C-alpha cells in the first residue's frame, strides 16, 4: 500500500510541473552551443563603475576554503544572452538597463 501511495505522489509531482515556468526560466539562458574559457586571476580586482542609468550586477561563485582548481564552469545568461562565466572562487560584473530581467546560471 505504501509503495502505491509513493508512486501516486511521484506521478502527481511529475504532472504538476508548470511548463510555462520552465520556459520562462530557460529564457534567461543563451544558446546551448556557446563555450567559455574562464581563468581565475587573483592579481586583479577591478572596481567597475556602472554606466549612467544602468544597474551593475555582480555574480559571485564561492566554494569557501576548498581549493577548486578543476571546478566546473558556471555560465551566466541574462535575457537570452550569455554575459560571462565563473570558475572556482571568482566573480564578475555586468551592466543592465532598468526593468525586469531573466537570469540563468548553467
């Protein structure tokens, strides 16, 4: 009886997925075939200034004290275009116009 209840619960969850929400979330990503080559440079710490009328967005990837030399690359997209990538303990920034945006990390 418990097995049947668990199967019904999982089936209900699978059918309850909102395809519109999934499509909206994927709208932030860029094309799937784009590749990045990110390199960590601990000697540079730029202090970017936002352009007039734009917001400056920082994307931070932090693994704590773990040394992560072979960590996976994390691509970041906004409104259907890739804007950068992080690898290891790193960060980058980019400017966006005011308004609603869709952010994606892959």
